[in-house]
C-alpha cells in the first residue's frame, strides 16, 4: 500500500465518473469547494484522498486524479440507507440546522454510523505514513478522529465541520452525544465555520464530558485539543476570471434576452434543502406580486434548485411542496411567455453558473441556517463590474464576513419582503460600495488562505507547510 504524508478524509471522493467521447468511463475531478481548496496543496506533496466513489458495489480501484491518490471506501446499500440517509442526513443534519425539521433517532442508524466511521478510520490508517497529517471533513465522519487516534497515535489529526455546530440545548437531544463529542476530540485541532460553533462545542464538552475547556483549548486525557473558527472560502480568482471571460459575458447577455429583458433579475441557487428557506422566499415573492410591489413584466425570479438526498422523506416532501407553490405562483401571476418564476432543477456547469450570477441584479441567499453558503461568495466573486445586490440571511455563516450584504431574517416574512424590495430599489452607488468591500474581502480571504490557515494551525511544527512553500 502506498502511503502519504497528507491524507484528506471525506465522505465523498472529489471525482465524478463521466463518459469519455470514445465511450470509456473516465474519472474527473468534480467541481466543488473542498476539492478546489485543497487541490493546490495536495498536488505538492504525496497526498491521498480517502472517500466513497459512489455506488454500492465493491470499491473500485481508481487512478490518481491530477496527481492525488484516490483511496476508495466501499459502502453497501444498508450503509447508505442507515449512515448517509439516516444518521448523517436525517439525525445530524436537521439537528445541526436548528432542528428546522424534526431529527429522527434510530439505534440501527447509530450502529451504521459507527461501522462506517470505523471503516474510514481503518482505510485512513492504512494509507497514512508515520507522522502524517490527516484532515477529516464534516459531520458524516465525526467519530473518525477518535477511532483513528486509537489505531495510529503517531498521526497529526485535524477535523473540520462544514455545517453549523448547534447550541447545547439542541445537541443535548442526541442519545449518543458523549460518543460524538469524544470522537471529535480525537483530533488535535477541531475547526468550525464560526466562533459561536467553537463556543458551543467547548460548553458541551464541559457539560457532557466534564473536561476543562475554553473557546480555544480543551484538555483531554494528557492532551490539549485546540479549537477555533476557520471560515471556508472559494477560489475567488478562478470565479472572477471565469465570470469576466467574454464567453460568459456573452452567455449572460443571452440569458437576459431569453428572460425577456426585464428591468430586474432576481436569482437564487440552492440545493433542494429545507435549510435553504426556499419556501419562505417563494411566499415573500408571491406576496410582493399580489400587492403589486413587484410586477412580472419588470422583474423575474430565477430559482435554481437541484434535487438533493432524494431518498430522504423530508426532501421528497419539500420538493413536492416547492413545485406545487411554483406552479401556483406561475398560474396566478404569470402571463403567456412570461412566467413569474423560472424554476430549474438541472445541474449547471461552472461557466453557466457564472453567467447566471452575472445576469442577477439581486442574488437572494436566504437560508434558515447554513454553515457558510458558498453560493453567496461565488456571486460576489462573479460580479467583476462591482454591481449587484446580495440579499443574505443573517443565519448563513457567510453573513459574518459579508456584512455589507443586505442582511435579512428569513423567518420574518415582512422583513424578507422589505429586504427584497430594498435590494431591488437600492441606489447603484450604495450597491457598488458594498460589493467592492465584499470583493476585496474575498480576494484576501480565498480558499487557499482558508486551507493554509487551518493547516498551519494543525501543523504546529510547520514541516508540511514548509515543504509546500510556507504559509
Ligand atoms: P451546500 O453545501 O449546502 O449545498 P453551498 O452554497 O455552500 O451549499 O454550496 C453549494 C455548491 O453547489 C456551490 O459551489 C454551488 O455553485 C454549487 N451548485 C449549486 N447549485 C448548482 C447547480 N444547479 N449546478 C451546479 N452547481 C451548483
Ligand atoms: C453540505 C455538506 C457537504 C455535502 C454537501 C452536499 O455542503 O457540508 O458535506 O457534501 O452539502 O450534500 P450531499 O449529501 O449531496 O453530499
């Protein structure tokens, strides 16, 4: 088995299988934040990514992808049902997002969560060279740091949670709360999106495990676990360059024409998820249409909602409700050839997405709760001419950094309507000032800055980053 000095562990491998022109199956690097974030670093050292390649058969043996070794973890249909759809996405996901949907608890799901986490830990132990740095990602794998430390105490282990970490009142509902906390404390550094999450975690470790904790350090056994906020970011330069390209500018113009050349285009881009506030946004829009504050001929709403986690009941119910409401609004307020809402459930490639961002005068990102929300950051990066109003939920992690956005509370229907109107009617000079400030922030604090700030905190000796050319 080839071993690496840097190992990333995530539920999914950063690849998609696609069919090459000659009909052969080809593995490609999937677009997406984490891969782009880590790719420049992974390429410079013998690195391995441990994860699932999709499907439920035996683990395929994959070629290296852009110089990074792919180490597959096999998952069975039972694992997918009970670990991924069950414990990860029907227990932890709703609980960590303010329980906006009711979390479910089943012993069988917990057993699968332990079993699958053990498998990832063993796979990681096999590919990490002595003293390697291992970076474990997200809520699917919270037990991996502890399990891995038991197998390989020589490793330097980091854990990063991409989703919110809830306040004690919510986390305390979990039947296996102590085990989950102990799992995370197997890491040397536990990273969160926001300082509030680190605070919640510190409080909980004291309350549940009785350990001594501050918002920076937790004493466990004879070790110190460091914790902190490391807000994830995007490849700002890449999105700016793409959005600024003549092809994308031309595509954006065509989009605008196809939309009927309206005075205002509002865009939302979400996974179809109950945390994203899609229904609340549709209600607000519908009421603005009904009151005449927004007119179909002047304004269009483009709602992109890619189906997600489709075998989980709550996601099926949501999709039905959203589609019924879009149909109702279009039936009531649309005209022939002029729908009130353009509703799209397709995946878009990056250039099409960049063109959509460029065409959007107002970007409505109004989740009820979100760890970060990269769409908000991508929109800002794509606004190369410093125009465009970002309407952003206070409950998205990105609101901490993008404080110049038009901030709204998506639970407050009147506030949401007012926010949409303010963004639509904003003074262009104000819009530009805000956008410039947000763009400057994202150029400084991009995905590489994120990865480096996390890894330099994890790699106290500095040996890895030294090899990679310093922080
Ligand atoms: P989440 O991780 O909860 O889905 P984020 O906003 O943080 O939410 O990240 C979503 C990512 O998925 C973004 O990088 C966005 O560009 C991408 N994405 C969303 N919708 C689509 C789509 N229809 N086609 C392609 N990519 C999409
Ligand atoms: C969030 C999670 C990721 C997850 C993504 C898409 O961003 O933090 O870990 O990969 O949603 O969800 P999916 O269930 O399709 O992997």
